[in-house]
C-alpha cells in the first residue's frame, strides 16, 4: 500500500512508540549475543525523531516515503578496532533476519580511493512486531570502529548541510583522514593481539568488558571503572572456566532477567537504599552481575576468594542481601 507524505508522517507519529520499543529490544538482543561470544562493543539504539522523519520526506521528495525511509529505527554498533568488525557482523547475521548487507569497506577496483568504510545491515527487528500493513519492522544497523565513528560524526557536521556544497579542500582534507583512521585501527588491533600473548594482563580487562556489555542491558548509569578493575581482579580468581564465562554470564542474565531488574531497581544507583544510605555500592557497578552469578552457583568459592582479596566484607554481604542469598 502506497502512502502519501502526510499519511506516512501520521503513521510514523502514531507508530513511533512501538518502533522505539522494538529497536530497544533488538539492541538488547544484539548486546547479549555479542557478549555471549566475548566480543566487546557498544550497542546504541534510536528511533528517528518525528520531525526528522518529516524533514526527510520533504528533502528527498519520496514517492512512497513509508517504504523508502528504511532508517526509521537504527542501531549503532561500535567496536574498539577493525579486527572485530567481521566477528560482530557474523553475530548479527546469525541472530537476526537479514534483509540486506552493504559492505563498502573495500570495493573491487576502488583500492586507490579514500572513502567511508560503510558496513550497514538492514534487518528485521526482534519481537515480530508489524506495521499496520502487516510488514515486519526493520532497522538499519551501522557497524563501525571507534575511530571511524568519530570521523563519521565529525564529517557529518561539516559535509552534510542541506542545500550547501562544502568547499573541495574541506571535503578532501576530511577524506585524507580516512588513511589515518585505517592506520589507527590497524595499530590498535596489533596492540590487542600482542597483549593477548600476555593473558595475565588481559584477563580482568576482557572480563570487565564482557560484563559491562551485559550490564548495559539493565542500566546506562555511569560507573567507576577504577573500582570495577579492583573488584574484577579479585572476582576473576573465583571463576573456574574463564574463557567460556562470557557465555555463561549472558545465559545467567537472561535466565534471571526479571530478578536482576528488581535487584537493580531496589538497590541500584537510583534506589532509595543507595541514595539515602550510600549502601549497596556494587549494585551500581557492572561487576555486580558476576557477584550475583557466583552467589548463585559458587557462593563458598566466592566468599573465600573475596576474603583472600582483602576487599571490604560489607560490600559482599550487602550484595548477598540484595540477591537474597545468605553467606
């Protein structure tokens, strides 16, 4: 069914709430799926603002705007370096129904050109929610490295001005930066690979990255990374099969999702327990997930490791109380 510009605008205005919910659920699904594979990334959902939807209709002159505007919802997946792009792409294609993949990182016979390394995936969102015509909602997923994401956001501010053609020297200078971006990503990847030969240095950092990714599916509240490293250094000694722990922790979070939501509501960073009494500090930290999981599956190992690590006993007893597990 073809909609006019006004009909498409009104439909999007009425459907935006459902689209926002669907894209959030899809982003949470991707965050859990990448965490299960031990992949570090930041997953951010968004639904297009109603005003932006209207503006795009007017600017582009679409004949069938409801179908032609495919980025009503979007998810940005940002990874630390280029070596994680293909593994994340594989996870996305495995866990979602894919409509189209646009991979312009290296185009045939275009090796000499400097260009934005587009990696965009059009996919059906989870939840199986449909629009009024019965068509499943889709979202556009952009996968970038941190360096490319910085370049894309900066260049968008300078190059994409409606009705304005940027000076050639400005455009060229920005695209010259792509060469530096590629070098930066390669050096970061090389550094990570070198560090992987020293597992004693990488163990806590990797464990924290995976844990923080799952934790962000519950809250976006900021946390102290210094405190996290101090606590995770101790908690890592209470994990028997660490290489597979990311998958185990993700499965735990999925199984106990409602219970965890209640714990973070009652004891987390915005709770009365924390704001009024300053108690339950670790419930505002991602490592709380590890503590809850170990309290469930290995409480005695956790307690002995905690005592050996010389962390304040009150921190652990508070968390045990929040989880409803006596020590």
